[in-house]
C-alpha cells in the first residue's frame, strides 16, 4: 500500500517537496497461496528490508549506483508501496536489482526508488490490494532491549499498508541514530519487533519524543493519523 508520511514534529510545514520529482520505494512481499507468512513476521521483515537498503554501500557510498536515486527520493515526499507476488511473478521480481530480506518465513524484496510514474513493468503489474495476513497466535512480548515499532491500537490497516508504515518508522529511527548505533544495529541484522501498543500506553508514546509516523492519508486512514512509534533504546532520553 502507498503510505507517504510527514516528518515527526513538523506536519503540514510549507516547503517545495511536492514540486520536486516524486519517487517511490517499491517493496514486494512473497505471498504464495499455500503458505503465506504470519502478519507480524511480514511487518518486521518489511522494516528490516528498508533498513537494509538504507545501509547498503550502493546507497551509503557517495558514488554508489543507488545513492543518487535514494537522495532524490528522500528529498521529496517519501513514498513506499508494497505489492505482492507469487510463483513466476516473484522469480521475475527477483531478477531486478534489489535486496531480498527474509524473516522467520516472510520474504520481502526491496528495490531502489523509482519515479512515481516510472515503475518497471515487472513490478507495475503486481497487485497492491489483497495483502491480508494474520498471526496464528498472539506474538510474544518483545525481548528486553530490542527496538520495537509500536502500532496504533486504534487503527485498522491492511497488512500491506502496515508493512509500509513499519518501514517508515524504521527509517525515522535510522535517521536519528549516529554512525556507531547504526553499525551496531546493522551488525545485529537490524533485529527489531513489531507489536501493537496497549491502548493506555499509546498516547504517552506519541508524545515521548520518539519518532512518530504521521500518515498523509492517501489510502485507508485519515490524514495526519499517527500510525507507528519507533522505540529504539538508543533514542530514549
């Protein structure tokens, strides 16, 4: 699902981001009919996929082949779109330049940003809607010290929409970390958890100073809705 977002703490600020060329970060989740991944596994894997791309030398090196596109994407409205693929579609998507990240069972492939109206044909034909997943059991509490992406307990979003949101939250946390913390997180394989916040804790999380995703409201939910809080231990005061 497409999920542009506003930066934390500066919603609706006037700027020229809308005037710049718009890019989108494509993510494709593998959804085979017989054996789809659990919802939380897919959410965590999509967040780790975004982080893996941001940390890739093709992005971080000034002359890297993806660096210019990522910079242009981050300089405009930051958009992510999650599509689904199976069988031959998944194999064809895997032939395009990108990175496949795996979870317990989930597989998500992230691609360097593309122009909003310039998707590769192999990705453009993939379905956006219908990415509906469930957890077979309630996820266990996150391990102590693990970064947690807290979901708004008051919102209902499709799995695809939520995957884009957890990717947003992970990116906001990444931006606020120093180089040492980034290397530590990368060395741990970008370990993280996605959990739904308790209703009585959500309000406090949104004003805690931790990164908050505020959705632009193009799909599914109202503009300005707070969807995810990125709770990385290094960002707590």
